[in-house]
């Protein structure tokens, strides 16, 4: 039996990009996946909706539940978690993937954009985790995985985009604190971050095309997440994992298939030394 067969994952922001890739990787094991994201109707510029990904999950061998969710709405979070647990009999894994980005300096970051990043990234991660914990306490080998960077307090990771860094580090502080808090319950809480930029809609929209071409496909994050989420929760918690390091430890040596443009020098991601 595949490691995630019959397990239930709740993934935020999974209508495209890394969340979608993690969902499809779990689906190939025969997992149940709740895709909780804002995009219910097709976006004019960005591919993917909760419904299209749900169909992909089922085609890959999993069971899917499409839930339209804004992670800024605490009541909607509670309802979505309850709906997922009722549909599949519980929740084993939470993936906090939903994220907002604006790589803008202080004077170019209006309050509305600041509030969006803090609400989606830090607050959303905290509230989704909070709502899932009662179910995770009942699960075998429960995991929370936050798509957030290592806590590196060098000023260069703040300068130029203070608000974004604060919001992403807020997610990572959830990892740091909840890993210690929930260790007694056997719930693993970890972060995962890419060594290189990943070819997601955010990179496509916010970065030059050259960076997109120098990126890796989201499948590298999905494969690394699969390794983490199938590890023993009681002994693998409180870590800030880098995708490439996880896969190297798992025996992967050839990373060429993950490259968007094979042979091109890769672009190192933010927050990685």
C-alpha cells in the first residue's frame, strides 16, 4: 500500500502551483485531498480552479473535495475543516500553502497590501492550524507542513520587502512554536522551502521571464513534501527543510528533470544562503 493511501490532506491555496503539485503527488498514493482555495471560477490569466484540480486528483487515483475558501475568514476555515473531516472521517495532514506576495519596499507597500500578506500568510496559517489540531490529535502520524522559509534574521532578507518577509516569517514562527507545543500530541510541524525559484503563477506574474526560465517545476516541492509527510511525526518535527536537501537525503541525485529549462543556471530563491 502506498504511504499516503487513505490519508486525508487539507491543502490551502491548492488550485495551482505548489499546492496543486502536492495534491497530485498525494493522489497518486490514493489519498483523500481537500483543495481549499479562492479560485472557483476560471481566472482570465491564471490556469486552475478548485474544480479542475479536484478532477485531476481523482484522475490520479485519489478522492477530492473542492472547497472555496478565503483563509482570512476564520468562520469559513472552521466550516471547511469540519466539512473535510465529515467527508473523509478525519484529517491527517494540513498543508499551509496559501500565500500572498508583494516584494515592495516600505513606502511602496500600502496598508491594504500589508494587511493582505499578514492575513493570508501569518494569520491564515495560524488559524488553519488551530482549526485542524483537534482532528490531527486523533490521527495516526499527523503532520502540519507550512510552505515557509528558514528563520534567517539577516537584514538583507528584510531590506526591500519588509512586509513580505514579516508575513512569511510569521508562518515560520508558527512552525517553531507549534512544533514545540504539539510535540506531546505527536503532531509534526515543519516548514518546507525551495532552494531555487519555482515556476509558479507568482513567479510568472511578479518576476522577469528570465527568472521563470531559470526555475524548477513545482514537482520538486511535491516530492520533497511527500518525503516529509510520510516520515514519523514524533521524530521529525520542528525542522525548516529545503526541498533539494530533503530529496538528496532520500537518495535523489539527478535534479535535471525538475528544471524548466535544462542546462540553464538556476535562480536561487529568497531566504536561502
